C-alpha cells in the first residue's frame, strides 16, 4: 500500500524533508519545484512508512487504499506524474554522507539576539517568523492591521476546504513562543510609520500581501453589483472590512470573469447546497444569504481557450463531484470544442473533455437546477445596467454577445498596495528588492506576494521566506543592519499609545476560544466574530460570553 497526495496539497515540502526514500517530487532544489500544481508520491518508491502523512500541515496525504469518492482519482494523478519522467529516485534509504554541520540560515552562537518585526501574520509572514525562531535567537514582533492573526489562511481559504486551513494551526504554535510579542490591530503607515518601526528593531520584514484586486478597465465596471471576487471571498469568510449585506443574491445568473482557483471558489460556493456549508466556518451572514439565494447558474469567462484554463486540475476535479450541480462547457464558439479535442495530454484537458458540451442560448433564463458554465474565448467588454448589473457584453466568435446577469464578479488576480514609506513599483504592484532586501532601505525586507507578485500558493511562501531570511541574516553577520534607537519594551508602549486597542497573544487565544465555543453551540468548527469591535471585545473576555 502506497500513499498519495490529494487536493489540498500546499506544496511547502514539509513531507519531502521527512521522506526516508526520496519518493516525493518535485523537491526543493529540483528544476520543477514550485512550478507544479502540487507534489506527487512515486508509488514505485514509496515504502508505506506514513512519515509524510504525519508531517503534512494540511492533511493532504493518505494511504491509497483509504481513498474514496473523488479522492480515489488522486492515486492515478500521483502515478501519472512519473509516467513520462525520471525523477531523482533513491535506490535505498535516503541516507547522506556525514560532513561538517551546516546551518545556512542561522547566526553564530555568540551573536547577540536581533529584534525583527514581521508585518503581516499570513503564511508569508509566519514562514519568515518560523525560520527566525527555529534557526536563530531572534526576538520577533508580529504585527497585523487586523485584531486577529491569520491573513489569507483565515480570510482567503474557502470554508469547504477545512484541511487547507489546518496550516494555520502550525503557525499558531508560534503565537505564544517566548521570543514572540504580538501587536494585532496596528497598521503600519497609519498608526505607525515605517521609520518608527525601523527605529525599534534591527530589521523589519514586510509580509503585507496583495490585498487589492486587478481591474478590467471596461465601461460599467463601477456599477453596483459589479464587485471584485476577492471581496466576495472576504464576505463569506467574515472579514470585518466587508459588510454583512454587501452582496445581493437575488439574481438567477452570476458571471465571473476568470477561471482560476479564486473564480472556481466563488462559483462553487454560490451553487453549493447551503446544507453542505452549514458545518463549516463560513460567515453566518453568508450562510443565511446563500440559504435564500436565487442563484442557479454561474458563468465562468475565460479569455483564452480551454488549454489555458488558469485553475489547478485538483480544483477542477473537485467540481465534478459537487452534488446536484451540472458542469457545462459552452461550445457555441467552434474554437472551444476543437481545442478540447486537440489537447492530447494534460489532466485539465482530460477533465474538460468529459464535461457536457452544448451551445448555450444566453437569451433564455437558466434551466432548472444548478449549474456551472465554462465559456472560453470570451472576455467582458462592458457591464450593462442602471442602478445595478443587468447584463455583461462579452466577446464571441462572431463579434459580441450580451449575457443577462444580476451580479458580476471579477476574478482576474490580486495586486499589491503601496505601504507609505516603502518604495513601490506601480507596474508590478510589488516592492523593489534584491533577494528580499528592500532597495535603498537597509534593515527592511519583503516576503510573499508583495515581494514576488500574486503567484504561488501557501507552500510557495516557505521557499520565498527562506530566501528573505537568508538575506537578512547575511546582512546581520556583515554588520549591515542599523541598530535600534530604543530599548525592546519601548515598542509595545508606542503601539499601545497610538489610539487603537492592541490585541496580544493572550487576547488572540481568547478570541480563538470564544469562536470555537460559539461553533460548538452550532455544530461547527468555529463561528467567527464579524466586526473589529466584536473581535476586540472577545480578546478582553476572561471567560467566554456572547459578544455582539
């Protein structure tokens, strides 16, 4: 019996590190690492030890014999990766010759502790903090503009992907680390300046992500009910900056521009039976709205053809097993069917080939039931409507076509926002850097999407953080870090005195206990607090009580 990696793979390579026979690829250092949708277990080399499953932070690895339903297909997906490749397979146990110990991301034993601020508590920031805490004696200040930690793990992962959220538990063990101080609810550039933060630390790592959404630049994009898909994701995840009544789901048809993983997430949530979401941590207001929703059809617009579908094969595969939802490819454009048939290889091409194909009559309302429609070779050129969205004009094989819809979501990518005091490249939406070192600002560093742009999943941030931390530590050894102007305790006083209520590790633990307690009352993993005042109130509660 061998093991297989499944849909929720985060690709952070923790499993690779513990495998005794080198059977998981692509591994760090291999050319393909970071370029594949997930990692794969070689069934010919796997010895069924289970070390990878024990180490996986998102519970994505299982014995092949235990897979059922949609998961069973991953046995073949893992094996198929090796069908036409010759990876670096070990002939025996993954033993290495002993040599001098090497600690590439560490400081000399007699090096004085450095103080490092990490701005942002999502995966990028937490991988950087983890690296510092495990390999050095650094003291770390964790800072976030929201009064709760987690970033995209808390507010960007779909509620029906609970295993992916499990990586948050791995990060949470560092929240109470003896060399960590948490300052949640503090916004750099608003409550504190970049200069003030630098004056209290030897180094500052900015892991602020890419919170803005890309724009289409088409007429009507500003209409009510024409909204970034990222806002919809935040809405169903109870982000405190998105109002509970931000979305009207009274229309039968929704159009989503894009067919990447975020587009599939919002489409899937819109057509999933709310009863299947009732046991998740979805926002209460979103669950109530979905129960009353009139949406029956979601149209996913792809600018290019089916061979360029932006989503991962695993997310596309999951749609096939969505109960009560029909999947359709609109082949009114002859290029679509021809492209699907011509694609001889590839998991996504094979999956699309198995879907129902029909020329959809967009002048008619959606048929009975619930369905997702993939429309390729089609871009939105105008959003039509008065007070709200009534239709979207899209490109078609013979010109343009009007598709009626009551909600338009654009899922065409994220974009970084400038941090006051840091350089910013408007073209890329990133901070200019060299190996993570901010250009022209000694002691300042970036990691994650604000460093490399909005690409790569959760696991890609581990390698990204390793590079940045390596650069920081090299600068420390070289004496290139500016010395703090203030003692260690001065920063906590400064943060508290800037007018907003700061949540520390004990407050964060209180929020976590309260949300889990609320969840137990409803048979859910947790029920999140949906506003900043509620989060702060929960952080101060000595014991849980209802907070409104």
